[in-house]
C-alpha cells in the first residue's frame, strides 16, 4: 500500500492553512474633547512630568532638560506639550539649538492632543519626542558632551484654522 496519496493530501491541507490571513482591527474608542479646551487665546506650555507622572515642572529659563536613551534606540527629550485655544490635531514644530549654534534637536509632525487629566482644561501631548543628535558632520558622535551645555528649546503649535502659539526657554541640557 502506497503512502504517496496520503502524503499528498496532507501537504495539500497544510498549503491551504498557509493561505489564511489574519487581520487585526483596533477596537473603536471615543475621545471627547471639551470645547473649553480650545477656548480663549492660543497658548503653548512645555513641561516635564516627574517620575510619578503626577507632578509637572514647567520649562522656563535655566531649567535642566533631561536627554535620555530611548528603549528602542535613539536619544530623546520628551516634554509635555500643553495647549489652550488650539484645536486637535495640530502641527507641532520643536527645536533644540545649543548656544554654540548647533541644532541638536528638530521635529515637525501633525499629531493629536488629548484633554489633560489634571482638570486644567488644556489639551496635551504628554511625552512629545524630540530626537537629540549632533548635526553633520558630527552626526554619529556620542551626545554625552551635550551635558551641561546651554540651549534654546522651543515649540510652535498650529491647528488647521491657523491658530498658533509658541513657547521657548533657555535651558541646560543634562544626559540621564
């Protein structure tokens, strides 16, 4: 008795199972944003949450700004970007320029903002990623030498109705 027909049948069934495609669909979510969050004149604040995620330190002149290694690579600073009078989604442009004139951070992207949890009636992007790296020709140099350098960090947020606001501060970079 030959096993060839049985083997061919099993291989055929296995081939059918390989053609199966899986499609993952995100469940629908409802995000409600209060109209109060976009009322009033446009404004932007930059801040950093503390380790507990509850305390908020504003980015003002002289504050230390942490530069951290990303879990999946890269080096970043990730301030909270908080807005008033600007609707979501909005375009966010941020830069970090050392006092020596080297642009070590730059990003421009359109992103969604969400209502803050602290009752401030603002919208925020809780940890906005700004990549930190040396400019050419030193693009591959380690960034540890940025620790202790002074820089200007600034962000501008603009919504589709062209309401816009900016915030910048003269900060000290610290590698953590």
